[in-house]
C-alpha cells in the first residue's frame, strides 16, 4: 500500500533514531567504552526494529524462484518502491538491508565491490565507444548488480570468495568460454583498480587463472549449416524475396539483400551506398553506417577496416541496380542513395538485417543473416580456387580473418565424389 507523506515522515524519523542509536553503539565499542558482549544484544534489538520499520516502508517479498526481494531508498522514487535488491535467503537479504542503513567507521573506509567496479568504469569508459559501454552495463546487471558478491566489502573478498562466485555464476548462468573470460576480467580489473587506488593492499586474484574456470564453461557449438547457405538455400531466399516484390515494390531492404547475395557486402555498407559509388567497372565501397545502440542513433563513417575497396561489376549486379532505379523513377523517389527511404535519406542496416531474418524464416530457414551471405560468397570463391588475398580484399577483411571465420566447405557429396574421382584418375594414369 502506498504511504502518504506523513506516514513516510514518521517512519523515516523512527528509522533515523534506530540508526543513530546503533551507530552510537558501534562508536562506543570502537573507542572501548563498551565491550562486544554488551553491544551484541542491543545491536540485534535495534536491527530488528530497523527491519520492521523498513518492511512498513518498502515492499518485501519472496519470489516464485525462491529468492527474497525488497527495495532500498532511491532518489526520486517514493516508498514502497526504490532500488530493487535480492538475496537467496531471507537472512542475507536482511543483512544487506541492515548494512545499507548502518555504515560503521570501518565499513566507510572500504567500499563494496560494486562501488569499486563503478570507480574503475569511470576511467575505463573513456576508452570505450557507446556500444561497448552499453555491453558493459548489460554485463554488470547480469553478473553483479543483484548478487551478494557485488555487495561484499572489497577488503572482505578473498581468493576463495572469487573462486566460488565465478564457479557458481558459470553453473547458474550456463556461461560459455567467452562469457566466463569477461566475468573473470571484470573482477580482475576491479581488484586491480582497488589496489591502484590503495583501497586494498593484497591481491586476491594473484593466484587465480582463467583456465581454471573456462574448463567448466558450457560449450555452445553452432551447427555448421547455419554459417553459410547451400545453392539450394540461396535459391529459396531469392524466390522468397521475389515473391514479396509484388506486394511492396518500393521496400528497399529486399533489393539490398539481393545485392548482398551478389557482393557479400555488410549491412552497414549497403545502407548508405550512393549512385555515385557505381561505375561501369565496379562498386566503390567507401563508407559504412554505424548504429549507436546506447542512444539509438545512426551516422555514416568509414568502413569497418577504415579503408575503401572496389567490388567488380557484373551483368547480374547491373540488372539489379537497373531494377532499383526504374522502380524509384516510376514513383518519383530517385535520390542520392541507392536504397532510398523515400525521404531523401537511406534505409538503415538494421532494417536490412531484420528483413533478412523475416525472409529466411518465411522460406523455412532459421537464423538467417547478412553475415552468412558474406561467408557463403567467400567460401564459394575460395573453393573455386580464388586466392585468399583477392577474396579478402573484395570482402574487406584480413586474410587471417578470412580463413578463420569466413571460409567453409560448401561443396555437396556429389561434388566431393567428382573431386576424388578426378584425383584418382590422375594417380591411376601415373602408375599405369
């Protein structure tokens, strides 16, 4: 039930009295006026009173998952809500609430892990772009925000504390190797920051190694067929696109997918492509759209590698571009951009990617992506004998990236039989 201002004022007054009384007990203990035996009973009584008042002011409940939840005061939010906290047991939740209200002198000197983490982030974020900051923020919520570990005082964290937290996180969140590595690095960098700022003297991460945790991580092996498309699947995608043109002939993302099928261009490179980038001999790929997911804005910048490249022209590409220009001219929408949004601008790469997923789902292919088209055209060219340096330059990445992430065996069994037969006929001729 929402409290009125008078209720909140009275409860806050009573809460502050209990907090002051408890802090006074700790102070007298600290300077030697009282001994621990005399203080414990009085502190426990005050603690119960503080929790009772807290429960009158803020929601306090057990979730269906068995965890316990409540709220802490948050600026701009009136009780019974605030900053949500959770714990696996009611005792740990009560301790978390009590620890929030009672700041002992010793506790004041040592911030929590989460507080030190945010101190480190203030410095580290200066090196990051907005999309990376968004990822870090998401990971913090996933790993630390509501965890008991995040509320531990930084001086209370030991090697075993960290070890237990990481292993429990790997198991409960089913973390893969990459996610486990990120969790490990977040803790390592936070502890390092605490040492640089001389908040702590010892390093509880000193003898911990990432390999001790990644061996417990969950392996998520993606099926190879999701990485590229067979010739039959490419035909299905092509037919799926053309079946939709009659319904919305001015919907540019579908044409962009067709061009991606012919060139292997990235979504961000397709979106801002201009007619001036097209010549008789090639497509000049010299810019890329960037999406700032943190504030959901778009801007045009350099390509992913920072370099321009040229993709050779062919009759199929020419015919596609002629179709795009014709439909735009017929509807009075021809502008600077090939894939116009109809308002003197261009469609976004995100729209192209979303359209690709819808098209592939409509023809029964799940997990469709523009990246899979890039891997397909790369693998087709490599299997045809085109040198890796040429293919890499056409698609806009290094030869190492090309071989490690973009090259797959796209041949079918009949093609493999033909290769083996041709090879064995040569061997037979040699020994005859």
